[in-house]
């Protein structure tokens, strides 16, 4: 709350200026985290995370409408002056993890850790690791790579290039 990405400072300024506060969608929910909790999350991530991990602090959620009403009450605005302006392009109604993230999430008590996907980007190696036989056909050659199970970067693999196919 009241961080750089928070809408609360904008609402406070709108109330102080005598303007209605603007809300994109009152039913939209957001997690609530104080600045102190945000610092705790960063420190926890440094101590417990690994490169690329996603660390999520378990936090209460609140609807934007309820949050707007609380701010108007605290700073002397009027609830009837809350103006709904509509959801913006790309904005989410709810903050959630994807199904893949949920499946990988490790519960650490007050936090969730989603380990980074550290697989390499060399798709050919990746697919060769589990291949038992791959045939590569082209107009001028046939290359057959055989292995009971290619692992360890090509150890125990046999490569056959048919005569006259190079060049």
C-alpha cells in the first residue's frame, strides 16, 4: 500500500483536490502488502531464493471497490463520489498464478516459491536426450542417429552417414 505502483496515493490526491476518486473496476481484487512486508519479501527472496525463482508472499486480498471506500472514509471523501472508469487494456481482474506455476509451487509457510525453469534453449539436444532413434531425411542424404538412450552429450551414440551423401 502506498508504494510506487499503488493507486492509494492517487486517490488521496483526488480527494484532497475535491475530485471524485477513479476506480477501474470495483470487483477487481489485489493483494495488500505494506512497505515493511514488501521489504521482508525482498530480504526473504535474497536469503531463500535461487536465480530466476518466483517468490510470493502469502497476503490478504481486497477488492478495489472496498479499498476505495476505506480510503474515502479515512481521508474525508464521499463514497458516492467514487467514479468507475472501466478496466484498462491488459489489466487483470484477479492476481493469480498460472496452472503451471501452481503445479510447481513449493509452500514455505508464509511464502510460495516457484522454481525457475532452467532448461536450456538448445531444443535439438533436448529432444536427442530422450530419443531412441532419429532419422533425418533430406534430398541428398540420410543420416541415422541411433542410441539406446542418448544422454551425456552424445556418449554411446552411433552416427551413420551413407556414402556419397556429403557435399
